């Protein structure tokens, strides 16, 4: 397919053109080249690629991307879209770190934030490992494409035993003029043994222009550390958002991840976790809310490598108009991982006859003493509940909104940090208010 | 003017097309309490749903006027806002919706409907406390999600509290006594009695006579096979208690 190949090359070029890593060490150049080579071999995934069966990136191939312009940096932070969190802020604009608006100094004891180019220059071990790890790009075309042309990012290090009370907040802003832009943020997070920290990511857009954010994040959580990791995907409606998060957990780690997805034209939130220790509590949860012409994909992979760990996964979605949701969840239990306890559930609520959900739960188990279950439900609003509300004078429209809100807010219970749950709750309310306006306009 | 006037009401289940109500006639004047008694399957609950405007029933004949309004022309929420209140046989659990939010939304929907100003959270709280106090109830259950994890008695008390707050002019109580022990039944009956007044009409739907030991009706109607078979005073209830519904259904109920 020469046409596809030409598109792949154009994408590769768009990303490589953006790379700002002059004078980086040789190993970095080699990693970039390996990324480019892997992407060229795999190509941009289509529905024919099993892992991308329900999410095609064909639409991307037809866009021609310009390199992000330098003055994009001046954009204001769209506070209405960003999660309302009093945090230690790191601002990326079109994938590049805006140092002037990022908290790089005077940080709490035990926390270090370093611009990625510097961390590469200093040969930081975690960064070097992340960028050279073949496992991070093998069979993963978009992660490979990211590696081929990293735009920027940060290294976040939480020292052993440090307890960082204030959330760290990465605000990734995409913005484009008439020509679409593509960028590839790469962030590396290292949480030392017995440390505690919270990371919130807000992915947002400014303006009407189309952009493609293709990010990769590495998270390493050392023994007995607690790491809360929350993500708000609230990109511009014309944007493409593809994000890969690689998580590795040591002994007795608590890792809880929650992703709220409501923005972008097409978004894929992929989390691959390796539970490389015993007695880990690993949770990946989320909420997705799709309206007209939106496609929201959550793909997760959980590998239990050692015995006695627990994984929990609950996603809840609401699909309105012709919105489309995709959930793919795989749990792999390796032979040594006896007494694994895994639970996975995707619930989707369809609000329109044109909405669609594709769920693909998968278990692959090699140990013989494990407890794993998975499930998926699809439903509509409950008629008895609707009638009860209407019989008390509440209009059909308000009653439906109340029930949707209750259904979604219930999922927020999974977030272990209350102020983040609250901040994400306001995004749910805002989404419903927008939905109400659409309905009013239509009636 | 009558509060509620039902004339020759016929209604069927929309899906099956099966006729359940086969010509109901009933007039309720302001201040009156009517009891409809009947065996299971007589159409009692269907009548309450048709009055409240539940989807799934088709009125094939007859009319229902509420004050000067054609009730059947109104949506369920409009009927509620006009002053019709259905106390459910099985109040529905709504996880994630706090009772307080739900009831404030309900009251404000009614106020908005009548062009009145909506109450803010503080004003509403004050009102609810007063109403709960007048019924000798706490307002604790409103802090929980609507009906979630409530005992049978709590659910029914919650219905009565909602009724007190929304101040309907017509209360339809569908099998309010089902699933209640005597203590809970008394509490609920006290609540209903406290809400009786000269402007408000009540329609009690019940299978058993025992509710009527606590709430004295002005009129009793026996319903069977989709029709009101006989009407009378409260002594009719006692007669039914003795003889059962056999005279009306042809078999012992």
C-alpha cells in the first residue's frame, strides 16, 4: 500500500522535524533511530491490526502536519478545561516544556523535576532505560513513532521515603493554526521506595485548529511506594490524542490510576502495567464520555509477574449521539503469579441509538491458583428510576441528566485523592451541562 | 368543582394490548379520602400508574379531569407539578442521587412550573426540617442516596415526607401498607392523617383492610376485573374483611 506508506513517512517527518535535542549523546540518537525503524516496520495501525481493531488511525494519515510554530508557547492556560487542582505545575505546549511556567525550582524536599533534554544530557538512569527499552516500543507503532521524534517532556523523581503532599500537575496544551501540528511528549516518572506522591495530567487544547498529541509516559514505582496517577483527557474536539503509559511496580506498591476522557475527536488511552512484585494493589479505572463524532478508546494490559498481587479495573462510559467507545482490557497472569486476584469491568451507558461501544475483555492465565474475573455491560437508563423522578415533577430531560450524573459520579469513588475526585466531578457536571444545552438547542 | 373526575376509563397495556381497566368511574371531592380495595390483578395499581402518567399504558376510552385540567393530556412531571402525587408501592432506589438533592429538584421543578422562585439549599433545608418535625420524623434519610439500602418502613416514610414537602392536592397511595409491620404502618398512617385537610383528596389503594384501621376513609370502593363493582362507606371495608372478595371475582381471594 504505497499510499499508506507515504502517509507514514510524512508523519515520521513531521515528528522528527520537531525534535529539539541538539547535541544529545549517541545512545539517544540510536534510540531515536530504533523508534523510527520500528514505526516504519509496523506502520500506522488500521483496523487490520489486531490491537487497533476498533480504533483506526486512518484519518490521521490524510492530514499533513506542520512543525509546531515557536510562538505557540505564548498561549494562555485554558483554566476552564484543565483540572482544578492546586498543584506543582509543569506546562507543556505542543509537547515542549515551557520552563517559564513550570515549577522546576523551590520544590518540596524529595521532589526533582528536570527538563527531558537535560536529563538525557546527564545520562539519567531512569530516562536512559525508558528510551532504550525495546519492550516500550515493540509491536507498539505509536510509542515507536513517539521515540522517533520526541518533542520534549520532563523527568519527575520522587526520592526514597519522600512524601509529597501536593499533587504534581502536568498540563499538556495542544494548539494549532490553520495547519495541523503533531507533537510527541515523553515524560519519565520515578518514585523511590516507600515514597508517596500524586501526579495529575491535564491534556487540553486551545483554539479550533487540529493537532495530534502522541505521548508516552514511563512510571516506575519502587518497593512499598504509593503512587496516585490521574489523567484528564479534555483535548480540543478537533484533536487526535494517543497516549501510552508504561507502569512498572515493585513489591507491595499501591498504584492507582484513573482516566477521565471527554475531549478529542479520537483518543486512545493505553496503559500497560507490569506487576513485578508481590502484594501489589494495582488499580486502573476511568470514565469516558463521548458525544457527536467522538471516538474514545481505553486499552489496558496488566501483567501479573509475581504471586499474591491484586489488580482492579473499572471503566464506566456514557455514549451520546453517534459517539463511540472502545474498551480493550487484557490480564496476563504468568506462571509464578499464584494467588493473583484480578477483576475487570467495563460498563457503558448508551444514550442514543446511534452510539456504539465495543468491549473486548481478555484473560490469559498460566498460573493454576488464581482468582480472575471480567465482565462488560451495556445498558440504557432505567425506566423505573426515570418514572420515579418524573412522578415527583422532574422533567424527562432533568431526570435523565440526574441519572447520568449519578452513574458517572459513582465511578469517582475509585479515586483515592478526594480533591482530584472533586476536580474531576466538576468536569462531569460541565459535560452534562453542555449536553443539556445541545438538547435544548435541538428541541 | 370536583378534584378528580374519572369517567368510563379504559386502559390497556401498550405492548400486549391487553385491557386492564374496563370502564372506571370515580369522583373525588376536595377533602375526601377514598379507598379502593380489591384482589390482586384487579387493576388497582394500573389505575394509579395511569393517573400518574407512566409510559406503557394506553388509554383507549374515557376521560380524567383534575380540577379544570385534562389530566391525560399532561406528562408525568406536569401532573406532579399540577398536584398529583403517587406514593409508590415499591419506591425506587436511585444510587448516587442524594435524597436532599432529589427532593429539592422536585420542589423547585414545581415552583418553577408555577412561576415561583426556586429555593436555595439553605431555604430548602429549613423547610424540610419543619416538615419532618411536623411528621415527627428525622431528615436523616435525605442525606443518603434515594431509597438505597432503606428498610421497607423507611422507604414508605420517605414517600410520606416527600408528600409533605411537595404539598400535592391529590395523593394516590399505592399499597402503602405492603411490606410494613404494625409499628411502621402506624407511623405511615399518622403521617397520612397529618396531611389530611379540606383541600386535599386522597386515594388509598389497598388489598387489606388493616390500613383502614388507621386511616378512616370517607368512601370505599371494591375493584375487580378492571371495574369498580361496588361503592359504599367505611363499613364496606369491614364487610370485605369478613367475606373476602369472592362475591366479586367468583372465587375466594
